[in-house]
C-alpha cells in the first residue's frame, strides 16, 4: 500500500497536538520513564518547548499520511529539519499509522515519502526515536535501513 503526504491545516494540527500529547505520555509511562500522575503535564511541556509557535514553528512539518488507494488518512507524521554546522539533517518526532491500517505497508511508504521530502530540502540524514518496548516499530525501522546509534538505559532504584 502506498501513501502520500498531505500538509495539516491549523485545525488538523490542533486535534493532532492533543492526541500527540496523550500518546507521548502513554509511551513514556509504558516504558517506565515517567510516573502516570506526571505524564500528561510532562508531555505537554515537552511539546510546548519543541513547538513554541505551534504549526508555524520554523522547520517543522506536519502531514497526514493518505492512502493512495483509498484517498483517506491512515496516519500522520511530524518531521523537523535541523541545520547543523556542516550539514542538514532531519528528525522524525512522531509517526503513527492508525491501528486498523497497520501491517499493510503504509509505514514503509510513509518513511520513503518523508525521506524524499527531507532530501529535497537538503537533509543528508534522517533520525528518529523509538521506545524499546515497541518491538514492531524497531523491526520496521531496521528493515528499511535505520541503524541503532545509541541506547538510553534506566534502572529503577525504588523497587
């Protein structure tokens, strides 16, 4: 299955932003990084810091992932272009395929589309973060050529 990138409107972004905060909070709770009681506030603070101007924050791009076959959204992606001293890179802050569309090739198509998009903007590399407990996503990223470049580890000292 293939996808195309469709830019989010301000209204779409507002809905996305609330959903992204909830998803990010849950992922951090599930990974053991954050206590549930603090998760939503911490997720909102993190997003507010990264996106001080919301959808208009410079070098950030938000897209719906639209099924080429069905012409309907199957997910979303947020990518940021990062201009470094000697090169330009890009970073995927969020990618999600709606549950009923997973394991059909949409994520691979979306990654290919976003790679083309950021390459056209001058990026020479594309990174992302994936929580270790998300084994399906880890496998997907490895299958399309992403390499692990670091590991964050944590030990709970209160148990």
